[in-house]
């Protein structure tokens, strides 16, 4: 695992050129203790259930329902922003004590995914608010919103899996995995 080094050690080590890596214990703690995943699952099931049950209520009360969905998605985005901020502040090191270019590239790419995922969810929220303000057809748009949200959830799951795989690889390198 990466270790903290003093400013003097940092300047003398050449670590500044090494890039970023992840802090496995902190990142693992953030992923297991933070309630973001539970909120994500709840919102996902609410949206998919509503779209799957295209009831008369949905058609007649789509503005109110769309507003509830937009608010829930906005809450989710706020939680995701906090979740990613915690990961970036405590789960990633900007400079590694040991050079490992492959880990650095992977960690950098994963950290950049945070912005992409945030913008992806923001676009879904914007589309939902368009339904609320009747700038688009609720029936057509809500199916697209659900499909976009499903795609977002898959992209986020892929990102989370990649972070977990990188954490496992770093643990295996630090502790060794023998045959």
C-alpha cells in the first residue's frame, strides 16, 4: 500500500512525477460505510417500478411524479458528489511514494470517471425537469429517462468494480499472492 511521506522525502524521492494511486484502507471504508449505494438502489427501484407499471396515475399525474423523480435524482446526485469527494480526498493520493505507472494510469482514469458520471446523472435530471415543466412528452421521455438512468447505473457499477479490482491488485502486490 502507499504510505504518507514527509515534504522533504517527497521532494527527494521523485514521487512527484509518479502520478496518483489509491489509498486502499480509506477507499474501502468509504465504499462500505457510506450510504450512497443504498440510496442509489432505492431510487433505481422506484424509477424502474414506475416505468414498468404504466398506470393511469402515471399518465394523469405525470408532472407530480416527474417532480418527485427529479428531486430524488437530485438528492442522489448530491450524495454521489459527497461520495466522490470523499474518495478523491481520502481514497486517492495525488502522488505515490512508489512509482507504479500502470496503477497511476488506472487510478487517474478512475478519478476522471467521477466527473463523467456526475455529468451523466445531471443530464438525466435536466431531462426529468423538462418533463415537469412540460417541455417534452411525459410518456415518451420517461421511458428514455429510465433507460438513461439504467445505463448510468451500469456505468457506475462498472466504475465501482474497476476501483475494487485496482484495490485488490494493490493489496495483492503489497502482501503478495503465492501459488
